[in-house]
C-alpha cells in the first residue's frame, strides 16, 4: 500500500507492463484511475480482453475511471462552446499558456476519492505515459509537481498505489525527459526498468527487465535489491527467465 | 500515423508519398493532400500509373513496393503497407498479392480520379482564411491544417458521426514536408526554436483524429534539418510507425562497393503495436531501396557476391570494413522490439 512504482523503458517499449498492471489491479478489486495519454481506449480494451479483463465492464461498474487523452484533447480543441460550462477539461493546460497540471490532478483526486457506496480495495493511479505531457507543452517542473501532488493524495492520504510509465534513453538529447525520469527514479519505491538487449535485436528474447526494490529508502542502511530477468512477449503472455536461459538457447 | 524522415534531397520520400496516394486512388479511398510548397493539384497529376495484370510480374525480378505518397490525406492504416514489403526472395512467384504495383515512368490517367473524392490543403491559399478553432499556442499553419482535416472528417462522415451513410470509406491523408520553414515553424532553422511544442502538439491532435476516424496518414518531414533532436525523439514516441530514408546521393556511400546496387537505405525506427502486446518483427533490419526505371524497390541489404579473383587487398579490406559497419549498424538499430526487421 502507498507505493510508487516507476516503469521505465529504454530503447524498447514497456507498455506491456502497463497492460499487466491494469489487469492485475482490476482483478484484485481495486479502484483504478487510468490516465491513458498515448493510445485509444479500444487498444487497451482489446489487449485487456486477451489478458482476461474487460475494461468496458469495469468502467460500467465504476471500478475504472478512464481518461482517454486523445479524445479529451480533441474535445478540448474542437468542442463546442456550450460544453465548457461543465467541468473543466483535465487537459486544459494544452490550451492555456500557463503549464499548470492542476486540472489533471483535480481529475485524479476526484476520481479516486472514495464515495460512500464504494467497496473497492485501495485506489490505484496508472499513467501511460508521462513523457507525452512534456510533448504537449508541460514543463518538467509542472510534471514533477503533478506527480508529487498525486503521491500526497493517493499514496499518503488514500493509501493507494501509483504506477507511472516514462521513456528514457541513455544518450538521449531530450534533457527535460531525462530530468523527469531521473527525478522520479529517486523517489520511487520500486523501479521496473525495461531495456532492449545491449547486443542487439533477437527474435526470442525481446529485452531484459531490471527490478529494483528501493530498500535504501527505508533508512535501514541496506542496499537496493536489483534483479535482472529477460523476457519474451507473446500474444497473451510474457515469459520471464533468467539471463541466458531463454527457451531458444536451452 | 506513418512518419517518414525525408532523405536530403527529398527525391525518394516524394516517391513514397506519391505511392501512398496512388494506392489510395486505386483502392477507391478518399484522399486529402496537404502541402506548403507544391500545389496539391500538381502533386496529384504526378502519381504513378498502376500496373495492372501480368505485366508487373515480368517487371519484377524481386518484389518491390514503391510507395510514393504525396499529398493524399489518407488515414493511418499505414502499417500494413510496410508489411507488404517483399521478403527478398529471388523468385517472383512468392510475391504477395497485397496492394498494387506502380510504374513510375508513367503518370496516372485522370479517369482514375473520377471515382474518388479528394480534398486538398495548400498553405499559401489557406492563409487568407481565419482559423476558427482555439489555436492553443500552436503554430497557426498547423492549426489551420488540423481544422481542415477535422472538418473533412466530420463532414464526410469518416468518424461515424453520420449513421445514414451506408458505405464506409477510408480517408488517406498525406502531408508533405511538415516542420519545414514553409509551414512557419522554425525548428528546422534554429537550435532553440521559439515553440518546440507545436509539432508535437500537432501530432498528438492528429493522432486523436486518426484514432477516432477511419483514416490513415503519412507525413514526410525533413528530419535532417531539425536541429533539436529531442523533438525527433518525442515525435517518434507519438507516431505509430517511423521510417527514415537515407539516400546515397552526394554522400560517401555512393561509391562504396557495398551499396553499389542501391540508391539508399531504409531505416525503420518503429513499427506499430496496436491492439496487441507484441508487434510483427521480421528477420533482418537492413533494408535498402533502389529506383529502377519503372519501379522503386525496397529490399534486404546484402553483400554483393565477391566473385572477382583480382580484387586487390585494399578494396577487399574496404568491403570488410563496410560489412563491419553494416553489422554494427545493425546492432545499434536492432535494439528492442520496436524495430522492424524484414
């Protein structure tokens, strides 16, 4: 409870982890607020169905609050004037000159604050992915502030979990992105770092994942625990194995 | 959203652009062409003529899919186009029946245009009108283009907003040379551009429009001119498929014996992973293209056979150096599962 997990990918795509966490938390009965900035709802829905969870059913029973970034952005830009009288769009920082993600934070907070009739275990905030906010004009400081506010609200006050995906690259020229990614690394309780293999492309091993448990944050003078596995993604499943022990090799 | 990085002189990316549009015409899709430098009418006149019947079998020693999208506004179903690429088998019998083949030496006849509807966006003509949407700090040319696309999608019912329309069609969108100075964006000319978010915001909104409607889009961008590489990284993140064309014209690779059969390289930086956990990866990542008299082909790059006995040691070493370059290039590119390997 109250944990901040960072999903970081380098030279590959770590979105399979996002799909996993989404279906994992939904199956566990948690209330999930999913800020999906990169893909459409149907994409996540189709993949979730392969993993055994129906997002539409979860939305209907109120377990899932889905913010479809692409659709919100279109509504914001091409929407009629009358629709503005309702709640302000969570993505209104795109149209404003001040890059303030407060509207987005308010959206997250209202969706995860338990209503009286809710019986879900623990709230969860899932974000895919944070780097898109930078592309849309938010400053790195605004993004970090947003995450900080979310941590206070979700992890400390509501005792929920947060899972966030960022992209990063060792020799990246995108300094703002690296700033956000590194800063979040320092604050995370658990880091799942997905990388492409250093030796190049391989059909059987799609990449490696480094699992870093930030035990050092607990002030018990212990080092972080790092585990490294390699993985291969299949249509409905991801198989993990120890380094060098891919099924193709054995 | 297919994102193409132009080669330096823009010759081959124009070719790909025209192919994309031509395929749209032949398939009966609607087209939307946008350009800032060439009038879409002219672009449409230059589309390659399709090769029908068996004539193309004779033309092909290997399969080739030349895609020349020019300014058609087509939707984003781009991914399958590239899956269409031939498998580099020597025998032409393994040609896939996907798509059509085109003859680049002839232009498409106007009768083929009669059956389709096409829309155009030529920036110098559009500048006189006022944008009605909120520009949200985006470059006004981009804002106008987005508004135009959105209007067409809405009016023609590509987003399903008109239930009366029985026949669903696909809109193919082609945008030429986005990000260049002609669009009013200075990312190609300065290191610290005034507004680095315009292009990425544009792409995000375009992605939203494409996801919401039955459309596919190809964009060509003079990536070699963009000074700020962070923008290219963000753009790659926001696109479904990213392909770069590097032509050998004027570069040292032109005389390299490794590349003597080809006119340039194709770098596939990203392939789409839509609606599934994995994407379709294929075997090799080295692709090169060549422009024959009538066809534009993309093939696997392979070393020419070293047949000559009189090859001197120096040039043999040259070849070995290039081969090493190739494999290291392969290694550097072949990282992660986003890279497409044909």
